[in-house]
């Protein structure tokens, strides 16, 4: 049975769905700064409370927004161990060879992991409540000033939008390949690290092949529809921001400012 999509656009009629895409992208950056600026329990409580409120406002199943966190568990574990073993060597609790585990390193590791998880959830909320077309148009409008220095903003916006939409597709593809490998005897859940590592290696080549195949199919489809460059595309008329958009920006800016003013 297919799981609920993670990171893919889900049509809805919630408050977040109705916000302007430009505002949602700006709010993503503002709230990401607030998450990174958290350095205390009260700071992380504010960030968690904000994200929980956004999940409720989105009307989406929580599983959809946090589903990708489970898939990067080993990546998060590596981040935690790297910080715990190599950060704050001067105050090490225990040392062996080049490894120095410290209380400061463990704290730093958990801080980085929590930041990555919270920002990932924020990114999922953006892509799940905003259609690819809206994302492309919003990015193009936001980076339009770069045209002054010769940057092809239209092409850059499409590249970024396609890359964002490919992430959940490739994750689903990886899950299907993993299930196929399990059916062929791969031992992903083995307690032996060597067997588990050997099982993950056959995933790499099929995933890369799938990514290149999908990219080739997409390029052929775009050419078949007459796409040559983004500069000559017809564009929808830019819609003005409404009071709810300004309210969202003010609320997010207030949360970020409150985060900076909280005691460290």
C-alpha cells in the first residue's frame, strides 16, 4: 500500500493554502531564521509551538509533514555523532584516539538535529500547500532584482521548482526500490552493521538511474510542448497581496523577533 505523499502538493482550502506563494516563501525563511536562532528550552518551545500551529492551520495530516524525517534517520544520527565526538574537545568527558565525547558536543548535536527536523517540516508545509506553478512564479518574482546583474531569473526559478518537486518523487522511488530489494533477500533491518550497510549499497545505482531517467523524460516532455526558454513564457497577471498575507508576514516577523529577545 502506498503511503501518504510527503512534500507533494495536496489540494486544500486551508488558511495556508490561500496565502500568497511569495508570502509563504518569505515566511519560510523568517521562521527558519527563528529556528536557527533558538538556543534555549523556551526558544525551542516557541519554534515547536509555531510549527504545531501551522500544522493545524494547514489542515493536513501530521504524518504527511513529518514523514520524511523518518527517512533521513541515519543522516540525522551521523550529524549527532559527528558533533558529539568532535565538538568541544577541551571539555571532553571521555576520549579515545581522535574521538572526544563531551557534554557540549552532545548538546550541539541535538541542537543541529532539531534545527534540521524543524526546517524540514517547514519546507514540507510550503511544498504541500503550494502548487509547483505558484512556487515557480513566486520564486521568479522574489529573485527578479538579480536580473540587474545578468542572472536568468526565469530559468533559475524553474530549475529550483523542478528540483523541489523531484525530492518527494525520488524518495518514493527509493522506497519502492527498497521494498523490491527486501523481496530479493536484502537485510535492511539486520542487527549487524556490515549486513545493513551491504544492503543499502545496491540502492544507490538504481536511484541514480531513476533520477537521470526521470530528468530525461521531463526534458523530452518540455521540448514536445514547445518549451525553449522561460523568458518567452506567458505569465499570469501578478495578484496583489491581501490583508491576510500582510498579517502572516507580521506574525512570522514577530515570532522571529521574540526568538531573538528570549534569554540565551
